């Protein structure tokens, strides 16, 4: 038979494990949302795209070796999918000194 003290101890362990699990899920979600480009490729493929990333771009080279970037993947040739943060390298608006 379990004593009240052992039941409290078991509940305490369960609550600590639950808090650790929630913290792990929250940190993974924050990583996915705020820094999706730094995730390993195998993990990024398994997860949906982060809302902070813009639409996918596809880069490929033509027969003359010129680089192209399009919003649709080319047919019949190798290409690379590129995702970017649309807020990167954006200069905030301000007043000019005129």
C-alpha cells in the first residue's frame, strides 16, 4: 500500500518530467520559428516551413552555366530550393536630413 508521502513524491517526479517535456517542446518550437535556417537539414525536411521564412525560390543553371532563380522549380534539370527571411537586410524607414 502506498503512503501519502510516496504518492506526493511520485506526483512531484511526474510534474518535473512534465515541465521538462514542455520546456523541450517550447524550445524546439522557438528554434523552428526564430532560426529555421540553422536547423539540421534532416529536421527541416521533417517539419513544415516556418512562417518567418518567405516563399521558396529555386536556383538552377542553364546549358550555358548561367544561374537562374525562379519561383517554380524547373522541369528536367537539377535545382536547389532556397528559403529566405524576407526581413533580412531591410533598412528601416526614417526621415531624411534635407
